[in-house]
């Protein structure tokens, strides 16, 4: 029997995720526990992608909040830039990139990329 998840990603589809925290296993998803900013974790993800371009990169990374808006936004934008760098190297042509960020002056410069 084919699960509804398999129907959505296809028989050859693959979902890979990275999280700092432990994630309960979900059938059909490869989770890596670690920090996206660490080269060994990023390399593990690339290995799981089997050198194939991806259709979608989603990032919901967020920095630990300091309460200082400008500092928090700069840290969030840095994480956005890391995700964008990954996407620019691994997305298929016409692939999709989705990222969350903090709205503010710095975000406008990122959106111009």
C-alpha cells in the first residue's frame, strides 16, 4: 500500500531535514540532528541528497532572540543567507526557496538577491 505521503513526493522523491533538536521519526523523511552551520552536518545532508538537485528548499531557522531588534534581524538574515547559499547550489532550475525571516530594513536588501 502506498502512503499518502509517498503519493505526494512520488516513489523516487526524498525529504531530508536538519534540526538542532531531536525529531521523532516520520516515515519517509530523513532527519539529521545537528547545526546547519556545521560543515559535517551540511555534508551529511548533501550525501543524503545523492548529488541530485532538489525541487524545494525550506528554511525555518531562527536565531536565539536577544530582544535587540537590529541584532536579532542581522542574525536571522545571516541564517537566511546560509539557506539561500545552499539553495543556489542544490535547487533544480525553477525550484522553490522558502525562508522565514524578521521583517525590517535588512530584509529588503536580502529580497533584492
